[in-house]
């Protein structure tokens, strides 16, 4: 098994906020955001 590395974290106030943020980051807009900060790479998606 390949080892994993944490490359980005956020601190949110509640589980509900965290779930909303997770859904956003998995959306097209969220992927654009991740790409804009340099951590989205389609080739790394399994």
C-alpha cells in the first residue's frame, strides 16, 4: 500500500460545516479552487 501525505487542511466549527465544505471541494467549483492554490492534479486521482 502506498503511503499518504496530508497536503491541505482546514479547521471548521462543526461537523455540518465540514460536510458542506467537503461537498464543495468535490464539486467542479471546489476543484477549480484546489487547482488555483496548486493542489489539484487529475493524474493523481486513482
